[in-house]
C-alpha cells in the first residue's frame, strides 16, 4: 500500500515551533502529502523468547493508543494497512532480550507502525536496531500494564544517506517502570520524538539518550514527558558529541506537570561536547508546572569542550595527547552505555563511536 494524499493535513513550513529546527528540505518528503509513501513492515525478529508473541495485524483492528499532533505521524497513521504487534504475556519474566532488526537498502520513502503490549507484572527488554540507507518514518507505541517493567533500546546505526523520522510513545500504568535508551550514531538526518504519559500512580520512567554527530549530520531528539497522575517519577539524561563544521544536534526536553499530578518527581539533563569550532548543539529544556504540590522538578543543560584537567591528568601519566582526548570522549559516553547491561550491544555502540573518533581531528 502507498499513500500520496492525506486528509485534514497542514504541511509543515518550518515556521511552526515543533519544526523550526528541522531542515525540511532534507527529510525526503515524509512531511509532504504529495510525496508517495510506501507501507511496509521492515522489522524482522531474531529468536523470539518464551512469553513473547510477534504478529502482523490489520491496522484497523489495532488503532493508535495515544493522541498525536505531529504531521508525519498523522501520515503514518493514515497510510499503514498493517501493524507489527509485540505482546509480552502477563507475569512473563523474559530473561533474554527481544531483538528486532531493520535493514533498509533503497531510498523509496516508507512508513511503519509498531505496538508493544506488556502484560501485568511482566518484565522484558526490547532491542530495535536500524541500519542501511533509506527514507523511513515510524510510530512505536508501548503500552505498559500495571506492575510491568520494560527496557526499550533503539539503535540508529544508519548509513550516511539515511533519513529517519519517528515517534516512540510509552503509556505507563500503575506501578509500571519504563526505561528507554535512544542511541543515534548514524544517518544524514534523524528526528526522533521519545514521549511518555502516565495513567496510574507509582509509575516511573527513565529516558537515556546518546548521539554522535559528524560533519553534515543533523540529529534531533525531542523528548516530551507528561505527568498527569499523582505520585509518578521521571528522569531524562541525554548526552551528545559533535565534530565537523556542519555537525548539528537539537535536543528539546519538555516536561509538563498537570494540576492533578501531585507528588511528581522529575529531573532532566542534557550535556553536549563540542569537538570542532563549526559544530552546533541546540539544547532547550522546558518545565511547565500546574501544581505546587510536587516532590521536585528541575533541569540542566551544558554545552562545552574538553575538561582540561582530565586531559592534563592523562597526559601527565604518559598518554599521548590524541589518545587522551579520545579517552575523555569515551568516558563521556560510558555513563549511559554501561547502563544498557547488554555486552553485545555495548560493544557494538562503543565500536561505532571508536570508528567515528578515528576520523576526528581533535
């Protein structure tokens, strides 16, 4: 199935607040209703652990679970005929990670939808890896039932021509725990929307992100956490490095605490490390609070160069300057990489970062 037109659709111009940082001329027409989009389920599971089922279902039988204001997501919802559904059984303790792999090898714009349903008191880790070169838009919705615990890892290991626009939305019920890792180390343009909403007290979310932009790359992450129930917790920690005269990253961190969300505990952090004079990192943390009855709410953002004291310490012990600088960058990322708790994935990500660092003239 392909989609060339949409209904009730206002094409973004770049003047709208959600699009003002995005170079629309580089997103392959994913926002443009005159551009044909191809509907395809491109994710392939490797081994499927016990307690997990993966099926392809009719989209009409699995309508979207959440509200949406993003125009590309609107096109996805109107254009797909099938949905990939990942179901984690009630009370399932899934010891092995669920791996879903996507490799795109052509530049025909395509779209996809995924729904993940975690049963009551279930525990699982889902890893989605993306590679190749293509123009791709997706929506992933994760519905966590009461007491469930889901670790969700997405790896953007695209080639140099890839365009990837996506929304990852988690709906977290009472006493459920959601941990997200977004790793972006490839692609020409990547624009991701990790978003969270809470439906029951005692729920919590930790959102981690890592990105490395080199010359010509535009990597954009727009995080939105909506606290609408009492007694929920969120933590956001995204870290990025940039190298190259036209390397560009954008991080938006929006946390909205509604009037009904008494006892909210939230904090968001973004740190950027600039490795060249021409690199640019935009970082915009935002807090909107409609109640004074909260545990805490804060945010911080930093953008800068190397820590000279760390460099001096390493060089004073005989480590050459270039190697010392690379060790500092590796250490900068290790805080988040080490939390993945998957040796295979950690090694892959650090190898990709090392390959990027090998080309860096610091």
